[in-house]
C-alpha cells in the first residue's frame, strides 16, 4: 500500500496578507494541481468542498464546523468581502479522495463551545482509514481534550486497520497514543499506524494563500504483521 496525503488549513479561503477578493480559483488550482491521494482540509468555506472535489476528480465527505447559521447571507458577504467577515463566513472540514472508493464516513463532535469542533474520518475500499481534525485554539487544555476525544473515537472505529490522521491540531507537540508522528509543520501534523513515511515529506509554499503551509507526505505499508 502506498498513499500520498495532503493536509492544509485553508484559512476560510483568505490570503496573508489580505487579498480583498474571492480566492477560490487560486485555491482550486493549487489543490487540484498537487499530486495526492487523500486531502485533509480544514477551515474550508462550506460551499467549496464539492467544487474542489469535482476539480480534483475526487470523492468528498465534509462536516460543518462553526458559524453556519444564515449561511446564504454569510456566503454572499464572504464571496465579496472575505477579509471583512473572516471566519464569520462559515466553516467546514473536508476529506477528498482520489482513486479509491469511500466505503464509510463517520464523525464525532469534539465540543460545542466556544466553537463547534469535529473530527471526521472515511474508510476506503482498500481498508485504510483517513481522519481529519481541526482542534480548538489555546488555552492548551482545549486542544488536548479535543485530540484525546478524537483519538478515542478512532480507536473505537478502525479495529486496527491502517490509519492516517492529520489536520490542524492547534499545538506544536500533540501526542496520539498508538499512532506514530509522521510529519509536521507548526501546528499542522500527520500521524499514522500501519504506515511509514517514504522520504522526507514536503512543506509546500502556496503563499500568499492561507496562513498555514500545506504538508504533503507519501506513506507506505509498514513491515511486519
């Protein structure tokens, strides 16, 4: 088994420094143009995942996160004034998959306050589970609790199948019992079980898009039982 995983926080479709306009075409070109099998995306405007999946020739599953009440109104503002409404445009996490069928999709709510946070995962026809998280911001006990709840849910779901778990953990030094820390940059991380990193992995540079750098890493099946 070999799989290339991308994880990226899309900063609600904004740029750093602010661009003052809708940046969907640039995000689409970047994501569709990179070579990955599974993309784990956070802080995605909720009307983007289906379009990104179609442009990338991928299947997609998503979960809504926070600030999605009156979404048509939020979208109308975000499409024209994204740097004014910022995260108020609504949010989602999305998993995109190329070249393998999604057999199952599960999600767990990590918290309701101060913002709704969820972890979700897909089981592929190959047997691999791919999970995506955007943990709460500091103070530190919040992301630690979110990561622990996500880890417990994954262990209950995947029954020792190969697993990749990535996203924005909002701390630099997360730990997930039973999983290996494969790759990271700042607060973005990739963990795995039953898979090891091939090569060094890569931190991509899509600037000025987002305030996070995407991580791209190739994983292969571990030796042994």
